[in-house]
C-alpha cells in the first residue's frame, strides 16, 4: 500500500522512504569487488554487479545502499541489452565505448525495461536509486529531445522509484533542479566544483537533503580545495579517480558517520 504522509514523505507498506541529510558520509564504487571497509553511512554501487548478499552485508554494518542504474543510455554489456528496440538507440555517448543514448521520448517502450531495473534494485534490498544519464536533452543523442521531454521522463523515474518504496537522487542535470527538486530526495554531482555549477544544487540543501558530490583527481582538484568549498555549501564531498574503483578520499570533520 502506498501512502503520502502529511510531511511529504512517501510510504511503502508503512515504511518511510529514506532521505539522507546534508553531511552524510558516502562511498561511490562502480568498478571491482566492493570494498566494504570504509566507515561511511552510504555506499553507492552498481545495481547489476552487486549481489543481494553484498547489500545485506552493508546493511548489517548500518549502511544505506544506493543502486546505480543507467536510465539514459544503452549499455551493450548489460544482461537486458537485448530488450531495447533498435528504434530507441541513438548516437554513441561521447568517449564511452558500448554506450549509446536512448530516445527517452518513447516512454511506452522504455517503461517496462526501466521498471524491471528498479524492481531488481528493490529485490536486492537497495534503499535508493542513482539514475544515470538523465540529461540527454543537453547532449547530441541523435534525437530531438527537448527540456520538456526530459522533464517528463525524469519525473516519471521519480514516481517509479517512490512507488516501490525507494528514494531517488538527481544525478547531475543542474539545469532542471528548480523543476525537479520537489520530486527527488537527494542529489549527486560530478565535477561541479571543477566546472563551477555547484550552486545550482543548493535547493536540495535548503530542503535539508543531501548533495553527494564527487570530484576527480584528473582535473587537478585537491582535497584541501574541495573540502573548503564543500563546507560552505553543506555538500558531502569526496575525491575519486575517474574509474570509480574503491579508492576514495573524504573531508575530515565534514562527514556524519
């Protein structure tokens, strides 16, 4: 049974959807065997590659677990790659080999696949979803995707996550924060400090919701520069290598464990 509480929280079978608060410590690992040794409150890991057993092991440590799922591009190595009709597969996504943009305007064809992915996350016991590539309207996808098309799709994604009791984060897409902050439960950014657009995510912090910020070493970002800026905005910031393996550096004194 799905119930909307007076506070705006969504409930599934009586349980409130998890909404992390500013300063929540986190780890993001999408490559390799999950290293569960970091003393953080949140792990964000690949939904397909991470087993139900690993999610349960993290839960026993008191950790919330986010399910990374690509919802905007086709990835040829995924087990459900054959379910995507050729008509929804567009241009290659920049340098990423084996990835092509999806025509998110064709929601009737994509909906069953994305629902299945979200259900996979739920069955494995995840607490939340990180939907990747939800900004196709700003890229050369091979399709004429408009701001309105993207907004419709991104709101639909949020509703699907909430329907099954999972929270969902706004991944990048700074241009739509104003229209989506009321639909998403937290945010995740890449390179926002290096590229100078972190301020656009401030509405989440103003709502007492976490912004998980990852900066990469290949931009020349240092932990000293990152942590000083993150402290001012109230972001949960970490320094990562671009391959998103287990290596991580966090801001001492900024993170809530």
